[in-house]
């Protein structure tokens, strides 16, 4: 098999040494060569990324690895969520078309201004301030960012960029010569109109279109005529449309509190008067339709598909679909057996935005 071939694999095994050995053997069985690898480990597999990468480098001959830890991992047509598992993909780009980075600013590629933007695959430690770091990385590298926040319920928050990373934001910078198609799939649907935040008090939304947010929410719930109100309330969130955007893009945030007396609500983001907002709910049917449509659209834009990266929210997978495998199958039905790798993150990154409840897909 040609060394130009991308290849991916996934292994579920509670023994870290055996898991990485099996993974390396599976990758070797699918071909040789390669210049850079992606590796993702679940937080249920009790190991750091250092020994994993050391073994993979030794057994595959690939020295450049990037990756992190998630609640779940994706490899090929499979996913493992809340299980001890490891997934990897080996890619083959020319050495002058990528750079690993473990600190900011990342050195970018010289371009003639017509070649397009570089792309940065980025993994971020959520325990550190990261929003300014992401904006700084995007500005310094001139790159479009794709990736996610490490997700771990243990003390292990490893990232790797060649070696175990230290900066809190690390990954892979790809030249504008590397053709990439990127899409974001939402996991929520609106239950009311887009409204304007008129007033903010003590960090809480105090007025929406001239009335209290609670009154606006009750009006939207009445219009929705949902038969199972309890189920709807459990899936309730808010959407914040992206400013200066004509594509309908938005980020989803949790409702963290409702003051029944004043009618004010708290959401898990900083807000300001004049900002737009709407109420929405996590919706499996809408998420299924949106993910399939997004994957099909990207596939049409990528006639020479070699491999793919998918970063999904840890609240998706079996928490939104029947299983994590079902989510992967929706993608692969559009891609057609492409080498695919990814992980379930604590926040998804596209551009300089942190999303929630989304899936971010990149096709190479």
C-alpha cells in the first residue's frame, strides 16, 4: 500500500501497554509511511500520553504526534465513550507543509497572499485561561483554528505536540497548501425568535425585547406547545448568534439559573446589552439532520478525500444519539469509509470561537 495512504484505528482495552501495542499493529496492517499522527486517549485509560506516543513512534516510525484526552475517542467507523480506549490516524503531508507547536505565538507560513489561510489543529487545557490564548494564536499564526478542549474526569489533562505539551494550547499548524474543508454541526434547535438583550444586571439577563427573560421564555414555551414540558425544560439552553455573521452561526450556552421573583436568568457566558439571544433545546432529530447535511456538503467540496478529523461535544455521542457509534456512522455514510479520527471534547473550536453541543468536522 502507498505511503501516501492515510490510515486510522481504534482499540478498546483496559491495559494501556496492550492497547497501544494493538493500535500500532492495526495501523501497520493498513499501510506504512506517514509524516504526522493524531492520537486521542479516553480518560478511562489510565495512562499519560507520553508513553503512548513513545511506543507509537517506535513501532510506526512516525515521529510527529499531536493529540489529547477526551471522554471518548473516534477511529475509523468506531467510537468508544466512557471506555478505556485509544484512537489514532497517521497522515502523510510533506515536511514543509506542517509545524508542531507547543507555545504561542505559533510561527506561521510565508504566503504570497493568494494561497489562502493556514489551519491550526488546536488542543486546549480548559483549566487555564484560553479564550485570549486562542485569539492570540489565531492572530499570530493567521490561521483558522479547529480543535477542542481536553475533557477529563481525572487529574490527567495531557496534550502532545511531538512530546507532552506544556503551554496549555498546542497542536499542528498546516500550510495553506494543505486543502481542508471545515464544517460545524449544531445539536440544538430554536424554540423561539431571536431577541435583543436590553439590560444586564449583575451579570444576569434582565430584559429581553422589553420584558423579563422569564416572561419571554414562558411565551416561547406556550407557542412551542411541547407535550412533554419536563423533557423540554431539561434540554433547555440559549443560543447566542455570532456577531457580524450572515450565515446564521451561533454558540449554545447553558442556563445556569432563573430568578423566579425578578424574572432574570443567568447563562454560562459573558453578556452585554444589545447582544442577540434566543431560547433553544437539545434536539436529536435536528442534530441528526444537521450532521448528515454538513458531512455531505463537505464531502462534495472534497473530491480527493484522504482523511478526516471530528471533534464532538462530550454532551453528544450516547448523550444525544443512541450511541457514539451512531454519530460516527452518520458521518461515515457521507464520507464513505474515509480514515477518521477524533475525540469527545469539553468545548469545540472553529475559527476563534468556543462552541458547545456541536460537532466540528475537518476533511483533508
